[in-house]
C-alpha cells in the first residue's frame, strides 16, 4: 500500500472503532483512534498471519496489551476479512464474541485475555521465549501497549526478562497518547523518558510520530532487522486523533464519542480499504515432542520424604515422558526442587529470577503456544501474581502452578515465607483445581494428573519431610479423597490434607487409646472436593473436624462446608486452622502453637465427643 | 570513627551475624556478611536515630528490604546498645523478638515487615513521601536492598514513583553480592547495569566497593548532599565476605556457616566496638493534624446513588474532619471517586498511577508514620497487590483498601474488570475486616467506621446506582448486619450484601405475592460476621440462602458457613454466586445470567420451599 492507502486504512479503523462503540453505547474509541495508524501499517505491511488458520505454527502473534482498545482490534479483524460489519456492531452486547476486552475463549485470533494493564507484554515475552528457544518457526511477537500501563512493575519485569534473553523476535509498540483514564500520564509525550527506561533494560528503541504512516513503516522495518535485542517503538500519538471534539483532550476516556455520526463524517465516512494480510512462511520446523511411558518416582511406605522433593522428581520424570512439558521457577529452584527438572531438561527450563508476575505470565504465554508449563515458587510468593492468575483463568489458559513451603510447618523463617492464603486465593479462581498432597507417592501421581486438566491447576507442597503412607501403585483421582481410618463406631471425622494428615493419624491413635474412634479423611483434592465421601462421613459420624495449615478462611474448612451447599442437611462442622500470627519457631512448635498438631486435634476431638456436642 | 574502627565494626557485625545464625541453627549469615560494612558506616556516621524513642518524629527511618539479612540488623541493634548479646542468641527461637525476618509487631525499631523481596523499597517510598510532603521533620529514609530483588517489578514501580516525586530524602543502598538463593543473579557484579536502570528512572547513582569503609562513607555523604533526586548506592560486595570457606561461593544461601567457631576466629573473634548513633535533630515541625466534627454526606431514602459515589463523598468529609487522613489512588480516581478527596484535600492526595503494588506499599509506608491511608482502585486490580496486603498484615499496618467496580454488576466491560475474588482474598488475610455496603448512607458510615479499626480493612464498592434504603441516621456497627424483612412465618433466610440486597428485597416481595415469606439479611460486614443474627435466623427459618456477586468460593457463602464452625447444629445452606465466566452484557443481564438477581433468588427460594427441601 502507498502512503495514502495506509492513511485511509487508519481512518477506516478509526471510523469502525467509533461505530462499534456507538452501537455498544460504551467502550474506548479514543484509545483506539490513537493507535489506528500503528495498527493499519502493521496489518497491511508487516504482520504475517493466516486468519483462517490461527493455529498455524509460523503465524506472527499479536497481543493487544491495552485491551480496552478492543474496538481497534475488532476493526482490524474486519479490515482483514475475519469479521463482518454486522458482527462488529454487536460489540459488548450479550452473547457477542466481541467483548469489552478481548479473550481467547471467544476469539481464535486472540492470544491472551487482556484488560488488566501491564499483562500483555509479560505474556508476550513468554510467547517470544517459546518461539526463540523451543519452536524456532520464525514467528514474531507484536505487543501493542499503552503508555499508562508502563507504570506497572510487571512491564519492567518483562523488559528485564526480554532484554536478558535477547528476544529479537519481540516488538513492543507503545501508543504514547499522553492521556490515561483520569488525566495526563507521568511523562506525557516525553518519548525519551520511555526510551531511556527500555534502553536501560537492554532494548533497542525507535521514536516516531505515530500518525506518520511512512515513519511507522520504516520503524517496523528497522525493528524486524534488529538482531540480538527486543525492540520498543515509542510512538507519539493523540488520543481521539482525527475528531476535533475529543482529540488530545481529557475527559473522553472509556466513552463513546459525543457525536458519533459527526465524528464518522469528520473522519471521511466509512470505507472499505482492501487489506491482504501476509501469509506466514511455511513452518520451518515441526515441533519435536517426544512421548515415552511415564515412569514416576516410587517411594517406600514408611520413608520420610518431603512432598517438594517428590514434586521435583515427578516433574523431571514427566518431562522425560512428555516433550511438551516446560518448567519455570522464580529463582528458588533449589527450594521448590524444579532444579531436578532443570538438570534433566535444561533446554525446557526457564529461570525467571525473583519476578513472580513474569513467572506466571511466561507460563501463560507458553501455554498459548501449546506447551504444558509448570511454574513454581514459594506458595507465599504466588500471591504476587494473583492478578496474572485471575487473568489466566479468563484466558482459559492451562497452567500448572506449584507453591512450596506452605503453611506454618516451614518453621523458623516466619510468616513472610509461609503460604497461609494460597488455598483461598486459588479456590476463588474460576474453574481452578487445588491439590494438596500429604506424601511422596501421592504428590508424584498428582503432578502427572494435573497435566490433563483444564484451567488453572494449583499444587501445594511442603518443606519438611513427612512419612510415605501410600504405596506407589495407589491412585488419586482429582476430586477424590482417601479415607485412612474408619469404623462403624466413628464418633466424628477428621478431615485433613498435606502436613495435617500424619497429625490426624497420630491423633486418631491417641483417641483410640481413650476409646474414642474417629474417621480420618485425606482430602488431597481441595477443589473439586469429594462431595460423596464427605456426605457419607457426615451421615455416619455427624461431625466433621477440619484441620488445615492455612488461615481459617477460604481453605479446607470452607471447601468442606461447600460440599453441603445445596440445601441438604449439614453435619456439625468444626475447623482447626492457623488463627494467630505466627513468629519464628521450629516446625513442630509451629503446628502445636496453631493447635493443628496431633495434640491439638485429639484435644479438640475429645472435647467435642466428651462434652456431647456431637452425638 | 576512623577507617580501622569502622572496619572493626563491620567485622563485629559479621561475627554477631555468624553467632546468631549458629545459635539458631538456621538463618542467612552470608547475606548479612556482604552488607556488614555498609551497615557499619551507616550506623556509626550517618543514621540519625534515637533507639530509646523510636517514635521520635525526626528519626531517620531504616528499612531492611532484604529481610532475610536479619542477623545483620539484630547485630546492628546490639552494636547500638538496643539489644543485649543474650537476646541476640535467641534469634529465630520460639517467643523471641528476633524473628527470621524482622517485623514491627515485635520490634519497635522495625518500620515494616520484610521477607517478601522487593517490598522494602516500595514501602520506603511511602515513608519518604510522607516525610517530604506531609511531615517535613527532615528525616531521611535508608533502604538496604539485595541485588536479587531488583528483578521484582515492584522495585521499578517504586523507582518510578520516587524519581517522579524527586524524593531526595530517600537513599537506597544495594548490596550487590552477585549471588541469589539458587545461584548467580542476572547481572552479577555489573554495577553499571543497575545504575543505568536507576538513572533511567531519574535517580542519582553512586557505584562503590561495598567493603571499602571510606568509600562507603563518602558515598553516604554524597547521597545526603544530593538535591532533587533519590539516590541509589550500588555497592559491589561479596556474599559471606571475610570467611574463605563461603566467601563469594554458591551453595551457602540461608544456612549457618559450616564451621561457625572457625569463622568467628577467622573474622578476628568477637569484639565490642562502641557505637554512638547520632541523635535526630529536634523535630522541626510538629504535625498539624486538624480535628473537626465529622459531617458525613446524607442521602434520602429512595434516591439512586452508587456506593462508589458515597465513598468518595464520605472520604472527602472524613478528610475534612481528620487531618491525618490521606488518600491514594491507582490513576482511576474518576472511577473510584477519590477525586472528591483530591479536590478537597489536594495536599493529602497521592496519585500512584497504574501501579497497584506501589499504591498499597505507599499506603503501608504512610501508615507506619501514623497517617490514616485510604488506597483505592478497582477491586479486580487489588489482586495485583495481594502479596503487599499479606505483608502489611504481618506488619500489623493499619490501612484501608477500597475496591470499586466489584462483581458482574459492572456490566459491559467484562471479566477482566470485575472483582470476583476480592472477598476471598481479603477474608483470608489475618486480622482483616471486610465490608460490603449496599447503599449510600451505609457506605458513608462504614468509611468512617473503618478508620478506627486495626489491621487491613477492605471496603467493596459498586459501579452502578442502587437505591438508598437506610436513613442517614442509621448505624452500622462492624460485625453487625441488618435484618430488612422478617416475620414469624419466614421459611428461609436470604443473606445478601451489596448489589444483591435490592435484588433480595425484590425477590422477597415476589415470593410474598406467592404466599412464601422469607427473611432478608443485609450482611454488610462480611468479616467479622454477625454470628448471633445468622444463628437466630438459622434456628427460626432453618435454611440460609446466600446470594453474592462474587465467585462461589471464599466470599459471602463461606463467611456465613464459618458462623457455624464451632460444632453447633448447622442450618441448611444454599449459595447463589457467580459460577460461570461472564462475558460482556448489561448489568441487569449479568446479574440475571449469574442467577443472582431477584428472579434467580426467588426461583431458588421457591424451589427450596416447594420441593420441601426445607421444612
């Protein structure tokens, strides 16, 4: 296309952004208009993408990090012939694929859900990493960011990661339109301010007028020919460009234009500029994904093994069996034990350093490319990435997250290192799976089982050694549980998971010595929860005593309560959990202080039985 | 002190770090040893601090961002005469004030809990902001960071914030010891790499040998004389400095030295170098905190007002009544309505731009200085700061967090903007309070009530207008509820909060028309929960139907279940919640699709009653 045609295409994208937002009665046309020329040149001259084959391995990948500019994205889809004009006007209406912020659940051309700012670039880094280190089909990753979102630290985690990994297949276009939601950004149109920052992190930068299509064209060309560095194109633009009533003015964020019809006229009216998006090259390399029979580590009953150790060994074994498994860690692989995977499969291990948002984002990016990521750090530090987990669930991304050092059982390091909110956090995520093994064989099985699930899967591991109580042949279906002790005389049921399982077993022994029989359930699947077994235990014993190394809210106790959330009769429910702020102490002292060790469990059970609170 | 004396003090801090860790059998001596000379010179020559008056308004503030180097901190306290040698050796033992990672709950000289890396600097920025813009007593904020933690994006949010605000009262010392937990950092001893990054964000940088006490001394002097910019001192150090068996070697992170006795001997043995820490200057300015009678906004029953609007107005009023109230926002003040406060009290409003970790960290920093912060953004985006919230609760910091745009009720913007995990997230925080008002007068009262609570307080507000159902004189104690509809014939109880309250009231009307009487409770205090009222409703109606604009896990349903977690008889519990992934749709369509509008509530209640599942 020549200059005039490119400019025309830019105007068309503006017009369609205005029309879609007007039809919806909401949306972000002004944020779309600033980036319209950037998008037009990309679409017409540089993107390599087959809209009919979004799964094509050599397709470029485009991420709209400023997800609120969805009208522009959908206008581009229309220009490329992927979406009809009629559908464009369903924007933001119930049932439409064209949501307020784009999601891959609905649209095959969207790589990842955006709308929480500062996430597109981190996920883009994950995609670019997969392209560079795993796939080598030559695709490029284009990320369109807003300037406001550069205030997010996650952007600089991503910049650091991309610079360090020399991701020259990653091109970030920053639409510097100077205006955020509320008003001016910190740096306004000071492109140099952004350039200095990207350069400091090892990027090549290009500063341009984002409404000069020839300069945009040359900038993209320069970006594509840059070797050894990711590229940031900093484009000076005007929010609402092209419509005098809103151009470069405050107070027009996230609203349809006041006079959409007049605006369309001012923009030259609707047009149908024909765009032919380039085909991707024939895929240079097919993915070489080995498959072998999985040989999980096997542990002997009675041995003392930390579940984190079993996780590390099982992950390495899974990596041997499946060539699509990748592992990522937040610079604590010697603690989480992903170091086992790193030793066995260094080419599929990704060190993300102490940057948990980027850790999860990179996993999400790799998942979009069909890899099966396991990302690990301390359970406590996964809280750092909660917004990324939330957005990953909106994406429908299949990622495995593994949090080690859960609970007060870690001991002396104190509360900053203790995951005590992680079960609550992951349970509340839509469609998630939450697993909490108590022994090594169970851990190994669950690590393998996670691989076949949808959505966000979380595995909670423990620092200290616990006894192996299951044989290596035992199976642990997700959504199941194990009843470890039971009789017809059980007077209550202790529901435990992870480190509280051996404590519950010891408590049952103590209680049996006093003539009090209790049932013990290992609820390793915290979500989904084994409703049938819990209901049977409720009917047969009348009272469920939950014991968890987690705060009282949102964890095991709540999971058990939820099993009775359909109006049926509810058993008596009592929960033991961590209710005070721990300090430093030895692991056994911590469990005792929290009242979740064998002594605490037995005392609570005895009180309930003897005071005839139950039966 | 002369050079030799400073070096001696550095050796003493090393010796005591080694001794404390040896006595504990755990801890981080090598990470302490790298920074010992940096700490020695600070303590002896530059810090202004009265250990007997930690509350002194002109005291400098010291934050150990690399909180695992706690042995060094405690060794410094000992050198300053604040801690005895006997107590030093209680390090990490149960009941000791000297925890694995320092917390202000236990030690009066600790400003904020650290141990989750990348948080000390962001909180330090909050303290420095308070010093510069609010207090003006001339204190300086010293933050000692590790090099590993510079991978955290939160550090660059903080760097951006500090640079933009010209915080020349903030000095960050980076202990560049080249080794993280697992192994080498990304940049090793490349001080320039870090300097470039800080400079890009507007900082003055100084690069030194971190074991040359004279150079350290001069660097601190240069930092103190730098005007208009924060300063980063990048110090090249060796992990485990001074003990050949560990110095600059991998594999010795987070462990006592293999031969502590030999190490102490190699370091020249224990010594008692006398240190006299400088007194702070007489406080230059007393805090001018006005107090007036609080005049909350008043709304007429039947009016339609969004709770976010009431929040904004109430916060502005609270700011007028109390001069210690400060407000912070994540560049969405026009949505959260903190813009009302910003207009009324611009000198106490802090724009944090789109950087939610820094938003919460700045609030925590201000809270350490006795200010009463209200920090606001969309409820969904507070997930970005969960680790900061978690650490704030460990600090015992009193901060108010306000999340707007909760739930599917926001409508067209779609799931990325919907807070659907926030209740779970905040309930799981130790000692937190979680409030969810349904009308404007209730919101105003709760905004005021939050001010007087301890710990983390969360208020959830809504985007759309809801009817004012309470008079302006009504009181809403935290931990209470309001029974809005009740009779002796109630066949079940609908428990609602926020946007589901008007829906529950409408459902009760519909059901009454069918001859089915139901009780309606407004459970505005989600934590603590009104156990008595819920139990009475359970006894009298037999079934509780919870209705929440939140995922089914961790929110209102779990809060209600928890009220019966002591072994007493449990009513039948049924929960209506958001169980699918929403798309774009109008607010009423969203509530309907989730089954939490009046139609859904009435249908569920009718089913329960007619199918005789209840009574």
